[in-house]
């Protein structure tokens, strides 16, 4: 397979996954602010900090209020990583590889792209914001189902899957960071009803609340939350599951690649080892925020290795 084709497939998938997770992250922050009154004066500012987009936001907006941040994160053309921006990039990459994906997948991606072109700030006025994100989540579920049902399990699928899972591993850590940054609880609040309500909202945003209850029961405990969202190799939205899938995709790609491309990916091995040798309680004791940052940095390093090995267009 040409590197150019692999690159388009990878970024089509990664931008779709990024758009979905950004929608989930904005949605969870919105619900947290609705369900728990904010203590600070700029409760939307953490969203900008998590994505490293404070400077870009400040160039176009004076205040990080709900209206401005929702617009910036969702539809703003000046933000290339807005949800609509990611959808546009996914569609553009899909257009280049239409013969390598199914017509059903192309139709759904193109339909989402056309719908996104009609989004306006008025759609985010309460209570419309709830329905907007619920409908958008359904669109992403449909695309995921079409992808799974219509793409042959060949190299094209492996590069698509690689893009999805690498983005997922990074973004689940950002999802947890939303809670970490959301008006960090005072010492007396840790483990209290308000703290646990916020963690339950994070689980819902990762579609993990039911899976959590089946495994750990109804009692919300931080170590169990970290277990299912980072360490659980059976939950599809956990970091461990995503990285295992990345390893599998790379193994299949390596077997079909030219010999000069068969080199290891130390960042992936190191990150998987981190999720094997530690326990949720150890991570909490040593610093959850720092561990999440390590996951994000390792994913960025892994992407750099993938560009060098498979995705650089000669």
C-alpha cells in the first residue's frame, strides 16, 4: 500500500474519532456545570487548557464563557480542531480514498459533513444543546457500525483502526482530565457526593457507566473508575484496550510491509508496560494527573514514530 493512501485512511479515521471525543468532552463539561454549580468565575477555561487552545481562543474571543467556548469548540472555522473542523478533515481524507472504503461509509461521512455545514450557534441554546450532542453521538455510532460491517479486514482496515485506537487512547486520558480540571474539589469534598456525581458523569460520557456497574456495582469509587477507563483490557473505550488494538494493527501492518519498514515502536511498548505494571491505586497515590499527561505524551511520541515508519509521504 502507498504511504499516501495509508496516511489518508489513518487521518480520516483519526479525525472522526477526534470529532466524537471532542463532542463527548464538551458534553461532559456542559453536564458537569449544569449538575454541579461552579465555584470559579471561568468554569469553561479548563476545556481550553486541556486542548492547549487558550492562545488561539484568546485571539478571537474576549471571555471564556459558555457561548464562546461552545462555538469555538464546535463550529468555529478559525479553530481547525473544532468538531466541524475535524469532520471536514475526515471527509476530505475520505474523498481521496473512496475506492479503499465502502460506499456506505463514504455516504455517512459525507452526510455528516453536509449536516455540519448547516450548524449555527443558535443550535447550542439551552435546551437545544442536549439534543444536539445526543444526535451527534448517534451519528458517530452509525458511522462506527457501518465501518465495522462493510470494510474488509485488510491493510486499509488496519490503518483505519490504527487511527481510531491511537486517538481513543489519548482522548480517554483527556476525558479523565476534564474531571481533574473541573474546579478541583476541596480536600473535604474528595470522595463526597458531589465528587462522585462528577465521576459518574465522566463514566456516562465514555459510555462506561453500565459497564462499570456490571463489573463493580453501583458504588462509585475512584480506583474502580480508573480501572475501567485506563486498565480494563475488555472495555472498548479504555486506554489499555485501545493500545492493545494499536499493537495488533501494527503487528498485522508490519507483516505486510516492506522489510525496511519493520521497526519497533518503543513508545507503544513503554506505554503498554506502564498500564501493566501499575494498579489504579498506585496511579492515584503517585498522581493521576501526571499519569494522564504521561499517556498523552507517549501517544504523541508514538505518532511521531508512525509517521517516520508508515505515514510519511515521499
